[in-house]
C-alpha cells in the first residue's frame, strides 16, 4: 500500500514514521513536485492541483476537521480529484475535546463575570457584582456536527440551557433544536452566548452580520470557533460599540494572521487567540487514519466522509 503525504508545515518525517508504524505494510512518502508514481491514498492539507490530478486513489484524507480549502480548490479545478474518489476529514482526533475545553472555559469566564472584574481591575475598583443565573444564560450553538454535539454535551454538564441551530433538526437529550432559516430568529431570540461552529459553505459566509447580531439578547456574547469568513467584522465592532454585544472571543479571522491594522486588536471587549481552538494532534490523527484505511480495505463503512455538494 502506497500513501502520499503533503502538509506545508507539519514534520513530515515524524508523521511518516508514525503512519508506517500504525499501518503495517504501508509505504508512506512525502509528495514533491514531479512525483507521479502510483499511490493508493493521499493525506493532504492545501494540496497543489498537480498532486492529485489524474490519480486513481482509493481515498483522500484532509489533515484537519475543516475541508473548505480543498473544496474551494476543487471548485476552481474540478479535474483535481474525480467525483468517485471519496474525501474524508479528521472527524474527531482530539479536536472535540479541545473545542470543549475552549468553549466551556470561555462560557464560564463570562458567566462568572471575570471580564467585568478584569475591567474593574484596570480602574483599581473593588466592587463585587451580582451573579448571573444559568436560566438567563442560554448558550446557542450554530452548527450541529460532531464538534457541535460535543460542545453541547460539555455545556449541559455545567447545567447551562443549550440550544442548537443547523440545517436539519437534531434529537439530542436536553438540547433544544432549531432547523433552517425559518427558525433562525427563534433560536437567536433567547440566546445569550452564541457559539459558531458552522461549516464553511457559500450559504454560511458572512452569516454573522448586523441583522443576525441584532436578534440576540441584549448584552450577548459571541464565541467564533469555526471560520473567520462567517463574521462581518465591521458589523461585529458596531454591535460591540452600541451595546448589542457585550464581548467577543475570536479564534479565527477572514485574514490570518490578523493584520496589525485590524481594529479588533485594539477593541477592549474583543479577545483573540491565533487559530488554536483545536489543532491536529499527530498520534490521535494517525490512529484515526489507520483505522479508517483499515475499514476501507476491508470493505466496511467508515465515518468522516465529506459530502462535496453540501461542503462538509
């Protein structure tokens, strides 16, 4: 079995050693330009068109939870990968746990009013504040895929009211589910903390705009863990300035690294992390890939296959 590997920033040698150890008999090689030797599988991140074009592969794995990059390249260059070749994403390779950590820690930070106490510290003001109640601190999650499900479950464990909005209705115990554009307003109307975990599709680009933010409860919070293109940054700043939003925690941006000239850096109620909410952990990813390839080789069903038409 021959496997191609391409990632512009990963330690190729370490990944190749790990994959060959985990997949007996596998011959893994880092792809370089001009390599047109046969292969059975390809593991990629932002692959050049020529790497995949014309290859009769059994499957391609995107080395991350998001597949918008490779799908956008396929849209521009449909000849890059035949429609019959399945595309898989890393469905859960430790990313779910990392998203849970990030989301829970930030929701608790706001719930316990640590942002307000930090502001008071800067003013050298000693003043206990009234507690928020869980009943008035509903968390709404946009996006109900694998990561959305795991984040919802972790917040339920802290007894927060949780609701989700997605393309189709979900039947998750303890979670209120809303589906489709017709129910978006109802979903937003009782949401105090909005967590974005939507896939990046043409329909979701720019979805978090002035109109959407105005439908949230007053003094709401935004936590963006999905993609920067989902958020209209000018509308976000306006919502913060006029009091519709109390604070925003942003891990992803429409341009990365975030330009030094961005007003988000200077805004007192915006917190920023450099796209680290959930990173690919090599050992978990290698085990997941090895298990999925094993299933495919045995003719069994495997999770994580991307629906190219839907974009996730």
